[in-house]
């Protein structure tokens, strides 16, 4: 008997059916996962997987890209295999953990875009705000404008070493900023060059040193529960008052669980008496510069 498969009556319909079967097979986008390591940032993880920070944040319903924690499992959208992993070089505590988008050479330039801040531009190119301000003759880092052409110095630090860095106290026009001196365990609030408030602090213990550098307040809570167990620490503190985050999970905040100010006591945050934290919270705002140093 002649096979139905070779019969002219069935060959064309069968071919159509086979084509439709292939077209109806769903295309599955492979997803992989990544476990956040201590010291990771969402920017670095996204970069290693060929994604933008926004894509990675959206895939994991992360509202604040600056807040992730060690042990957190992230979904890597569209991932087919693990990226090539290299062991990162140790990073000085004074350096921001951000890598530039492209290789930066001395005397390159950047045109300021609408909505830019000097802090964000410096962070993008792996620089300190003070260095970028000094190179461009900017006396007040809060005042730049769209269309302004900035010189981007060599990110290797050679130019940094040669500069007589503009002291933070040269801020003018009454700009509000916070100085945290880890050597004296003292915080001073300034308006321009004029100190307007001062308080004793408790910074990080030797095992949990407070980060140093020039930062900005980027997140504020009038009250927040701080759960150290999710990071592997043995503390759970509900209702921490007047919290001002200035870098990752480092914050200035009020303290009700000890009164030993003037001595390092924390896991890295800057502890202040609650009344002083309240004053700072009401006086400061998003973007208030915070200079932390020894």
C-alpha cells in the first residue's frame, strides 16, 4: 500500500502542520540567579552580567538600588550562563565602589546633562567630588549647569596625588554640609564655613569601620527598624530614630540603646544622641554633603 506520507494529497497539509508545530513551540528566556556577596553593589552585579542597574532592579522588584544585602538571591534576566568572574582588587575605604562605563584618560571631558550633580558625575568616573571640583575650578560643588564642559582627570589617582585638594570648609553661599571626624568622634554641621551645631558621636568599631570620603544624604527615615541578622550581625533595633543614609547602608541616626558617645560603638553607622539626630534630620535634606574622615 502506498504510504500516506508520500501521497500528494497529504504532503502539503502535513508540511503546514509541521511548520505550525515549530512556530507554536514557546521560546523560553533562560534566567539564572546570583547570590549577593559582601561588598557587592547592584551596579557592579549588573555590569558583570551585561545589564543596566535599572534592568536588574526591575527584575527583582528592588525599589532602592543602593540597598541590597549579602545572601540576597537575585534573578538575572535573560542569563544563560554565569559570567566570567574575577577576584576584585582590594578597595581603599576612601574610594567609592563604582567602576566607570569606559576607560578614562587624562584630559577627557564630560558635558553636564540636565539633572546631573557633581557627586554623581564624579561617582560615575570613579573620582572624588573634591577632585573633580578642584580640577574644574568649581568652588561650590552644588552649583553646576547643563551644558557645562567638565575636565575628567585620570582615574588612576596620579592627578589626585598632585592636587592641593580644596578643603570641604571652602563651601560658600551658606551651603549646609556635615563634617564627621572619626579621630575626635565629633560631628559638626556647617553652613558655608560657619559651624552651627556640634555633637559627640559613636562611629564603627575596629571590626566594622565607618566608611570615609565625601558623600551625600540619599535616603531618610524618621524611624526605621534595623535588622542586623539579615547581614549576619547580632542586633535587631526597632524604631531607630532620624535615619540619614549617606553611603550604602551607612547612616547617621539617633541612638537609644547606649549613651557612650565619644567612643566607637557601632557596626559602621554614625550614632548620635537622639535629640541631636532630630536636629540634624530637620536641618538637613536629600543631597546634603557628608564629609567623613580621620
